[in-house]
C-alpha cells in the first residue's frame, strides 16, 4: 500500500482543454520523493531530449505544482512550483507556504501538471473529483488583492450551490498571478494569499504565458493514511514543542530581525545594490516595525507552530492603507536597504506594491537596485526612466515597479530580469554594465552576502548552486547542515516542508520513514537520491537555451562586486578571495563526481542510473572541451 501519497496527479492540457488524472509509479516516487526532485524527473522524461529548444514562456513548457509525502504532516505546509525557468533556462524548485498544498492533497491529488496555452484567460477549479477550466476574463488584469477577493466570493457561491449539505466552507487554497505574470515578466512570482510568493525561477511569467490566471482548490477528504500513525503524531508533537518552548525568539521576530541584524552584525546585507553591506540604522530595527506597523504578532499558515508571520498595516501618513505580511528579512533587505529605504513604513509600502503586482520581492528588488545604481552613475537618466530614481524614495521605486509589471517604457527591458536587462542596456549604452548586475545564472543573489564571511553562505554558495542565486539552496557542504548544504535543502523542497521548522535535520528522515514506511536512510538520500537530482538539475542548467547558454568556465562565478572590498563597517576591506573560491569550487565538483568544469562524469551518471542523461550531456562536453571560453 502507498502511504503518505494519493498516487494521483492532475494533468491539464490548456491548448486542447483536456483534463486527465494520471498515476506515477511507486518506484519513481520512492526514487524522487516529490516536489523539486520529482519535478526534475518529470521534466527530464518529457522535455530532456529537446531542452535547448523549449521556450520557457512557450506552450511546450510544463508548469508543475507538486506536494511531497511530508506535506500536511510535518508542521508548516508548502507547495513546490517548477518547470523550465525563464530566468536561468534550467529548473528551479520554488516553494510557497499556505493552505493550497493541504487542500490539494485533501482533494485527492499529489500534484498538478499543466501544459499548453489557453486560447483566452482561464483559471482552474478543483473540488475533489470535480475539476473544471473556468473563464477568467473578469479577473485578468486585476492585481493580487482584488483577484483573491473575487475568487473567494465566487468559490463560496459555487461550493454552497453544488454541495449545500457540506455546511459552511473555509477559504479555498488559491495560487494566482498579478499583472507582472500576465505580461510574462521573467521576474513574476506565483502568488498565494495576499503576500506569499514562489518567486525564484520566474514561474509567474510561465503561468501568464499559459493564460492561467489562478488555480483554486478545495479538498474535503482526509490526508492519505501513513505507515506509522503513532510515530508521526509523536514527531509532530516534538516539532511543536521545540518550536514553542525553545524557539520563542524565532516565533516573536521571525526573520524580521534581519533588516538590522544582517547589516549591523554580519555585514552581509545588500545596501544600494550591494555597494555596501553594513549599516547601523536603528530606525530599521524589528522593534520599530513592531511598534509602528504590526497589527498582529503571531499568525501562521496551516499547522505551523512557529508562526513567524506578522501582519503589517500603515495606519496614517503618505503610505496609509498599505497592508502586507510584515516584510521578512529578504524583503526588508531587497525592498528596503537595497533601495536606500530605512523606515518600516517605506519598506511595508514597497512590499505591498510589489506583492499586489505579482512581482518577486527578491528579483524585483534586485532589478530596482540595479536600475537605481545606473541612475546614480548617470548611465540611465530621467529621460530613460521617466522617473527621478533617487535612493530612499519609495514612491519613485513603486512607479518603476508598475512600469516593470506592465512592461511600459524601460519596464519592458527590466521585466526581463537583471541579467538580460544588463545585456540589452549594455548594448544600448555601449558600456559593459554586467558589473552592476548582482546575479548568478540569471537569478538574483539572495540577500546574504559572502564578503564578510560572517553569514551562512559559503564562497561558492551562488556560483555553484544548481538554482543560481537562490539563497535557500546554496552550494557548499556535501551533507548534514541544512542551510549550508544544497543536498539537505533539496529534501525540504522535495518533502515538501517549510525549512524554518526543521530545527533538527534528522526529523526529515524520521518523518519520511514513519509516513511512507520506506527505509530511506540519510546515506541513501545523500549518496543516491540527492546526487541524482543535482546531476539532472546541473545538466538542465548546462543545456540552457534557447536565448541564453551558460559556459561553466565563465558563469560558475561570483558577481564582480563580491571581489571588491567592503567599504564600511567592522569588516571594512573584506572581500571574497579568488584563489580560495577556485580551490573550493574544484573540491566541491570533485566530491560530487563532476569534472573540473562542473560537468557530471559518465562514471558518476552511470552509478546514479542516469545513462540517458549522460548521452545528452555528451554534446555539452564536446562543446566545452573543444573550445575556448
């Protein structure tokens, strides 16, 4: 018997308006678990032999929404969104919290696989075995808050009319896109609730390219049975106890302490497009957010004991009415200090604007900071932008964000993301602007710098990650520690769980065994399953295409700025050492069984049962080995 899974996946062909429910073999589930890992298998099987030709924003790309066996049991649920990334041309496992994953699992499904392109805007409605493609013309063009309000009202009405004997309904799970996704921005997010986002990868743009405005799901069944119910309940109790009794500071502040701490304490926070990484602005302390904008201290998503979310509202002043989750650290940094904004009100306002437009806070903030530095240096002017883009001006940055979301004027270029925008603007201005683009493989660097050596990412964290600049999946250690090990974080993305609740790494394997009954050990995970998935993701990244290809001799590298000494703070003068970086990169590749260029060797792929991957990867080897960088 299959435990922890429903064993069923919804397949939606939007081009032909067809819906099927399919099964995936149990052996594949055991070998790839779910979420990000399973996405790599599905994408390889269906698109691997033509990957370079597949346009991420074309109908041939697949868009995957996948749960995992731990979803709904391990406290804190997330859904993994994946496909060919319009940012990296590889694949990214991008997860977002909320009730969507549990509703989908309780509806009887482990995931949704979307292909094709609808003839007109649509949304997908799922209620257990009732699945329907519905017209979305009336919500196409709407921003996030209005979209969710309309969909919730429509869903309540439909549920009450079709299933009146069920009584009162709670809110459905909803994933949707804003205007940025509709306009196929490569930095658009798949949104959940008002302000949750699966931002890495640019899958909001993929959703928009398919004219899929939203997916609404309501499940009325229990979660699938587990192999050892008593053990699962015991583990849940342990996670909750540790979270509540031993992590009270985390529950009180969440990551919101970081807007001050990662600047003042570890000199690793992006400030004015990473020109600096240290500040001592106490105006940006989490206590100021708590005093001035919080209206709800403890709240969290379904089953989450940590409740790191805080609700923030601007009650008066020029930004009155802005409402959002209190910005977590990444948004405090990228929509705060990175833009020269050091007030809670300005940061909450920017976060509210970005969320409503459906832009990724990290990718969007990175583009805004890149553009502002070009304006600072006189490379871009008011004539180029239509805006005086001064550091610290939230309203100016909000106006530029609108231009990006709707692809108006300069926004049409910036909507392509920092890397592609730098290429196009370099050509237009006849000057190399790549040194101002703080990204890796087309994906913005997470808000944790490496120059001071005091934050968690190793010096190869972003340059060697199969997910580019993703701060939640950094290259470094081969096993054990969660935040410094891509193989460990891969489990969280495949489980699928919230890593903020993983206070003990062993919990992951304990939960997996108790839920599924499979005796998958840590050794099997690191040496076989995770190694297999990283090899596939790396191969996708090396294949790339159709617009951009990555040469590992050139692009397995840090942004130029990370080799410049920090200009201020207690770590003034610190910079990434190039020799140490090259040595660490070489050792990392060797440990994984990859060659000097980070290409998985034939021997390694054969051991992992990936002979078909080896055959396709041979053309990459031929190209690299026979040419100069």
